């Protein structure tokens, strides 16, 4: 619906996100340096996690920034085909494996790695045709999150089934072992999870994959010793650790969200604003109306006081976010109608800080932009 409008109109009048593949390239380089601390001879390979359309940034938009990744990790087989169509020729890990028996038809793609978490997926594969390039298989250990995967009692049985399947040529000989940590941001958050994983896989052949962003940044020694790591959030420039900012870690935001001041109003002390009069001015105030709302993906539950930047000045939201509009405090600021607003992604306003003010996490905001918000890619230098 909006696609036919000129980009210059978006850039001046509408909510839009800027996407920076150059920042993704920078962040990937930061991760590589972090993982090469032992000299780099045995640095793990990197599955660049691009599930949820690259955390809301658009896979095709950020792909130029991922040229140095060893593989892409997506959620669904259909996403793997989208990555191929967008020009990615390297390995692709499909984290949901097969969602349904009918997805067998999507397996005919060289470089495919399937993560299996359930017995039924093995049964579907056993009934699959033999392909020229059968998929590589990874088994998911249930781990400390406990949500999905084979547990300590079923894992080795699943591995034996994989060996049998590999001998029929339906899957590749490569069978890897994958664990995902639930508390990696804590200093002692992976010890027990590692011990339980190792107890199950210690004598099995095949590569290991552990470590999301938090595990890489907090447990570098462990991450360096694994074969493949799987960063997501850090690639997009957000810190996964509450006590380190993205800037501390050398990360650059890959998305910024922009809007405009539509109108400026002066409130007397006691004046009310918004549905149900949700905001009551405690003193005379200048208020800016911003053309962004929850239908754009700025959460309705964002409390008054959430930080925003108006014309380069840090200020805060007031009252409730509506479908299309929100209000910000302009008292004492220099701002005119049409002034630019940055909702997150400015170096002075990292998305994780905005998320913390809303009681959520950066990944929820980044993946929550709606179709109404155009993504304007800033080409790589
Ligand atoms: C999402 C996901 C990741 C990436 O996590 P981040 O915290 O964004 O780095 C890694 N592994 C698995 C299995 C995931 O689901």
C-alpha cells in the first residue's frame, strides 16, 4: 500500500526505520575478535542468527553486512529458501528443523543444516526420498531452558537413530550437538548447563554448537572452545548484558527508528491529555505530538517517562501511547513542528535502554516493528 510513495516522503513525514548493514559488519568483526582471543587458530565458526527476518531488520537488507559469517541460522525451512533467493550461498541452519512432514519437499537445497528437537522429525526424515545433497543434522539438547529438545534420557537414542538414517543416505554423515543456555548473562549461568550437556555428548563424534550473544560476551573461554556459536542480538548492535552497554562492547546499532513532531501544545497545570485523560500536567508544560504509535510497533505499555530524542535532545514520553500517536515532553527544549524524533537506535539512545524503561528487552522491540514501518537501508560504504 505504501510502497508506491517516494522514499523522500517517508523520510520527511512518516515513521520509518533506518537499517545499517555496515553496523552489522562492524558487530560481526567485534564478535570475531572476541572469539579469536586465543590467537584465532581454533576460533569457532559463526552462525549469524537471522531468525524473525533478522530481528526485524530485514534479511535482504542486512545480508551485505554478513559476508564474513560462516553460516546463517533461521527458524523455518521457508526462511532458508528466502536467504538463498536473497543471494546467500553458504550454510543455513534451520532451527525449527521440520515443522511438518510436508516440509520434506523443501529439503532439496545444498548447504542445509537441520536442527532436530523431536522424535517425530526423525520419523519424517526416515520416510523422505534420498537427495543428492542430504541435509546435515544437529540434535538439540533440552538444556536448562527446558522448553524443547531431547533430554538426557532420549538424546543418545536419537543420535543412534541419526546414525542409522545417515547410513541410508537420507541425512548427511555430519551430526552435531547443540545446546542453548537459559541464563548465560549470569557469571555462574552456564556451569551446570555445560556439565549436563557434556555428560550426555562427551563421547559422541560431531561438532558442538553453544553460545548466543550473552554467552559469547560473558563466557568467552567457553565460547572459544565450541565449534559453532550462534550470536543474534549482538549482530544488531544491542548489548546482551545488563552491566555492559553496546558502546562498552564496541557494538553499533543496526536500526534506528524515526518519527516527527506533528504538533506542539501548551498545557496549563492540571490540563489532561490522551484517552481517559491518562496524563495530567503537574505544571505548565510544552508537549509534542509524535506521529508514532503502537500500530507501528512502539509498545502501548511503554510507561510515561520512556526516553526519546527530539531534535538531538534527550527527553521523555508523556501519557499513553495510542495506535497512531504519542506525546513527548518538550518543556524547556528547542523544537519546532517537523522536528526529528528518534525513538531508539541513536548512539545516545540504545534500544536496550528504551526496552529497559518499558520493562521489556531489545529483541522484542526490534522484532516488533509492523508492516506500516518502511525499512530504509543505508548502503554499505
Ligand atoms: C535466538 C537464538 C540464538 C541467538 O540468541 P541471541 O541472544 O539473540 O544472541 C541462538 N541460539 C538459538 C537456539 C536461538 O533460538
